[in-house]
């Protein structure tokens, strides 16, 4: 009964609490309040318990139960997922009641509350503090595990790995250890450490057969193997799931099994799994990928039409899916593959319009550009490729877009722009080769480089930049073999470029490589044709003839037939094999009787005869050719002109100038070509020049200059005018024409000649300054001219004549050093020696005169050389050697124009040696044969000799002969008067002496001598007796 009453009371009490609310009720004691509050909490009446806990803490804040009540207050909120208020309650418990026994529990639940409210940073901090401060706590396992989960949530996967590994190691019996392995696996997975992830997931499967994580672990194990690209093992795990589990979730394995098989390239089986998954997809999110994979399997199985249908269905069913754009791109490629070009173009154009910035937009643009290119819509293709180049996000296509841009420009014959694009393509491709591409990508990039290199070579050929073409094409050959599959084209165009560059040997080698390495090439015949021309240009006439014949025989009805026969004839003629040429010519007339080339072959025979010197035969052939040419056949007009022209040359050769004039006038009558007319007019003028009809020549040369001022013959006409004026003796016109020529044509080959001739003219006119200027210009501006030696010598000669002897010596020495083999070397030695002689550097003069005599014993001026040498020896005091040289000069050159001077110098040397008796007759020879100046000095020297011999009377007579016989030699006259007066004094005839002195004073111009005579007069006046008054 008591019990029943008690029970009834409790029920009523609880009902009253529920009905009226606990806050209005107050327990009598602390223990009763504690018991009620805890009882409510334990019975699950969380809201009532929370209120009682709060009331308890308000009434009994210092109670020993307060920490626990505070903890349970947080638990109320925690159990109701009110984590923010739970966090506050736990924090208050930790703060208000430090050191209480529930602190580790509070901290653990605080960490969990933070975790569940996704405040992971605070959770991490809280769990770490708990582990550090309460290592013996009963919650240490949980705290460690949830610290790992917190680190995982924060993306701190390395720390999560470390934490889960520690939990597993320290607490192997922990109730959540399978979860620790599972989370460890996920941590490794997110670190892309798939091997460790797989090991962790496999541990769950192997060690925890009852774990609720088995399905997830096996799926993640398979996923890890998939990421490890161990698709076979991944496939086995997925199939194990499919076979083991029948849940809806296990159908995801169907999708991944298909993906694994796709990567294993087992497309048929992958297709089956994709189809199974699509029939009942789970998860639904994978259905797009499954259908996408299904379409790709059909593509890989080379079932393009089925693949096209699959991609179209996918696009229609899921127009907003992420694979639509790539599906559209692949659809376009499949349409291209099946030849549905217009449909493909439409797909690509639509794609670009609708998704210009999508992932595959650039791939689509590139393919669209390719379509436009193949359809020869080069402007549209170029615009697309340039867009790809300008778009900074298209690095993948930079090299290819550059290459295709070059292709578009090349097709439009915009070769320079094409080269620029190809070069950029090469640069980009080379950069990509440095980026560690796979083997296939590297091969593709190298092929692009090779193709671009070839295209640059072809562009350079079209631009006639053959040196560049050779340089680029040569890069495609290594070790004598091409590095590209179209090696025949490389060699052929290398031959063409080399040929047009004038490198015929290299061209022949390239053409030969086509024939040797690629005998079946479509370019073989053209290569042989090029080879024939290369031999022709190399003047290997026989080889050229045989190759031309081979081309003809290989295709006698082809485009090269007639030309190669003609060239074979020409080559045989050049080889001197006239019989072969005549034989081919006969065949040519038989097969092509009316063809102009047959008549041209006749002209070629005539030309060969002319070049071989058989002018008569050439003349006959040309006359016959002209007689047989129909006047009205305009196609052969150029041949008629050439025939008249060559016939004119034939007549020039035999100096039949009138006939030559007639032929060249015929050329003028027929030819419209300005070059041909100007050449003919020049030859007519030259013919009149050769006939010495200089006025007519001048008229025609002038006409040529007026009518054809830009003709190539103008310089020749101007030069010929110079020569004509010279022959006419019109000096002013000659000089003016020469000056105009050198100023107008500074780079003409005849300009050095004109400069030299004009300089020589000025020398003849003794205008040495003008001559010097011209010779200096010749030497400075034309260092490779054949007139260099004449120019340098002319400079020395001008300095000699000016006179500037030091510069003359320098120039002559330069000449000898630079041109030791020149015919002017003896003249230069003479100039050096004589310049030293005039500078009174007699020893140097002696050296060079002696060198000249020894090196050039037949030098035409050696008589003068010996005279100068003897004179120099006299001046150095080497009288004996001087006598020897002068005597030899007189003996060797008895007719020399300076013989009298030689006798004078010899007589002087003998007299100076004291051999006056020998000197007197020698000096007499000088008097007898010399001009006044020589004779006067010789006469004076005779007087000196007689004076020396003491023959005073005879000496006076000889001196006075100078006075009376050579009055036009005032210097010697004065000296002779003075010496005669001196002797008169010596023999005591002062009055006669006085007369001579006075006469000298009155007439002499030598001031010093006059002064001496005046002194003698003064002295004699003092010595002579005065007349008596």
C-alpha cells in the first residue's frame, strides 16, 4: 500500500512538473536538486533536465556536484545537436571549475562538438590539448581517433596519416580501429599515395569481416587500384563486388568495371558493362559518363556509324552535361572519318558559335581550320589558325597552328609570310621537345619540324632565294640519307635550288640522288632532265648530251621531247662531236620538220661553227637559214634577228665592216627589243670606228646615248667615245668624256683604265697635280684593278716631277714591295735613286743605281743611270770608282744623248784625282759634243786643269774662252773672269786683272763673287802706283 502510494505520488509529481514546468519548483536540499536533475537526464527528459541543471547551478554554484552538472548541461545540448550552446557549456565547465575530475570528459566532448559544428580548427586544438594534458584519460583513444578525423577534414592528410597510424599502433583493440584503417586509407588516397591507400582498405577487408565498412572499403580498394593504373586488379575487385553484393549501391561497380576494361583496351567487354549499367544506373550521376564511355568503346572498336549514333543520342539526352562539348568534338571527328565533311563542318561551326570558350573549342577550331584548308578556303582557314595563335590558352596548338597558317599562306603564294609562320612553328615545336613528351608526341613534333623545314625550302625556291632554300632543305639530309619519307622531293628541290644558285655540281649530285635512291619516283624524269641541265652548265657536254637523249628516249612524246633533243644537239656541238649533233639534227628535221626548234638547231650549228673559228661555214649556214625563213612567220622573228646579229659578228671577224654594218642595220630594222637595238647600234658604231670613220662613229655613239640612255651598252659607248675623241685629237672633248665616265661609272670595269689613261694624259701635259689626284683615286678605289701597279708607279712619278722627292721615294718603294714582278720595277728603282740623288743623299742613290744596273743590265736608261751613279760617286769622294763607272758608260753607250755630260763628269773626276793631263782631252770631248751649259763647264774645267799644271797663260786663255764663247752662261762667265783675273794678279799683270774685276762687277749676278771682286779692286788700287800729277 505504501509502495503504491509512493508510486502514485511520483507519477503525480512528474505530471505536475510536465504540466507546470520545473522552474517554478524548488528542491528543499542540494542533494534532492541534484537527484532530480540527474534523474531527469538519465530518463531522457533533456529539456527538463537542462532547466534543472541551470537552476542547480544558480542555487548551488559552489556545490561539489557543480562540475558534473555543468558537464551534463553541455551533454543536453550535445544530445540535441545544439553544438554551439554545448560548446559554451563545456567551455564554462572548463573555465569555472579548473582541476575538476570531469575536465578530460568536457574537453573530449568540446572537441566533438567543435567537430560536429565543423569548427575543425578549434576541434584540432581541443583534441591536441586533451591528448597532451590528459594522456591517461579514458577518452584518449577517442580523442586520438577524432583528432585524425579532424585533421582529415582540414585537409591535413600527412598529419592525419600520422595520427591514424598512431591510433592503430597504440590501440589495436580500439572499437573503431576498422574506422581508423578506413580513414587512413582515405588519407593516403587524398595524398595520391594509392598503394598505401589500397593496403589500408585491404586491411579492413582482411581483418574485420564483420565491419560495416566492408563494401566501402572494397570499393575504395578498387578505386585505389584504378588510380594506380592496375586496371586488371581493379576490375577483379569490382567484379567481386558485383558478384558478392546485390544492393543498389553495388551497381556503381558495374560502371567502374567498364572503366577499368576501357583502360585495358578490352572495348567489347567494357561496352557490355556500360550497357548493363545504363539499363539500371546507380548512382544516376554516372549515367552520362557510362553512355560517353559506351560511345568511345564503339569508336575504339572502329564502329564509327554506331559511335556517331551513340554520341548524337548522348548529346540529345543530356544537352547540359559536361561531356556534351567533347562529344560534339568527337562526333565531328567521326563525321570527318566517315567522309561526311559538310556535316562535320556544321557540327564544328555550331560548336564554335555556341561554346567559343569551352574546353574543346580550340580542338574544334583546329579541325574546322583543317576542313577549310582541305576545301581550299584558305582565308577562312588562316583566320581560324591565327585565332588559335593569338589565344594564350592554346599552347597545345601553337606549333600546329603556325604550321597550318604557313600552309594557307603558301597556297596563296604569300611565301615570305609563310616562311615566318613555318619558322615560328619550328621554334615552338623545338620548345615542346624539351618538355619531356612521350615518344609518339616527340615523333609528331619532329615530323612537324621536318615538314616545316621542307616548306620553308620550297617557299625560298618560289622566292628565288636559292641560298636559303639549299640551307633549309639540306637540314633534311643526314649521313647522305633523307630523314623524311619524301626524300625524293627533298633531293629534287635541293637540286633545283642549287641549280638556280649556280652551284651546278651540287645540283647534279642532288638530282643523281633522286635517280639512285628513288628510281621509281614520279620526279625521276624531271630529276634526270635537271641532271642534264646541270651537266650542261658544268660544260660536261658529253654527259649532258647523253642525259638529254635519255630523257627524250624515255618519253619521246612528252613535254621535254623536242627541247631535250635540241639541247642534246647543242651539247654534242659543244663537245665537238659534230657527227652526233648532225645525226640528231637530221632526226629532228625528220620528226619535227615544221617546228621552229629545228631551224633553231640550224642556227645552233652555225653558232658552233662560229665559236670553233669556222667563220666561212657559219656564214654559209646563216645565209641559208635567212634565205629559208618565211618573212611572214612572226614566231621566227627572233630567230631571224639572231641570225642577222650573228652574221654581223661573222663579218666583223673577217673585217668586212661594210657587210657587218648591213647585218646590224637589218637587226635595227626588225628588232623591237631595246637591248637588241642598242647592241646592234653599238656594233655599227664600232664598225665605223674600225673603218676610221670617226665622225660617223661619234654620231652613232651619241645616238645610242640619246636613244637608249638606260641600255647596258651605254658605258661601252661612252668609253668608245673617249677613244674616238682621242683619235680625232679633240683633247678637250677627250678629257671631258673621260671625267664624266669615271664620275658616272665608278664601278665599271673600264673605269680604272680610263683613270689611268687620263692620268697619263695629264703627265704628258705636265699637269702633275691633276695626274697625281687621278692615280691616287685609281689606287684607293680600285684595289683589285689590273692598273694597280701603273697607278702606284704613276703616283711616285708625279711626286718625282712636282718635285716632292721624299714622297716619291716612299711611293716607289711601296711599288717595288707590292709589285716585285712588274715591268716598271727598274723605273721605280731609277726613281728612288734619282730622288735620293736630288736630295743629295748620294750614298742611297749609289745603292739603288747599283741595284738597278745589276738587276736590269738591259734597262734602256742605263747610260743615264751610269752617269748619275758616277756623279754620285764623285760627290761621295769615291773618285776611282766614279772614273771606272763613267768610262764604262762612255765605252758601252758611245751614242748616248748625254755623252758630253759623261765626258764632263769623267774629266772632272780625273782632274779631282790630279790627273789633269788625262782630264784635259776628256773635257775637250765634252766641249766639242755638248750643249752650251755642258761645254761652258767643261771649258772652265780645262782652264782649271791648266792652272793646276802651272800653265797660267794657257789657263787665262781657256778661262776667257768661257767668257767669250758662252756669254749665256753668266755664272760660269763670272767665275771664269774671276779666275783669269786671279792668275793675272799672280803673273803681275794687275792692270789686266783690274779690268776683268771691274767687268765682273759690272755684269755678274753672283753677289758673293762681286763682293770678292770689289775687294780685289780695292786692294789693287792700294797696291798700284798712283799716276804722277
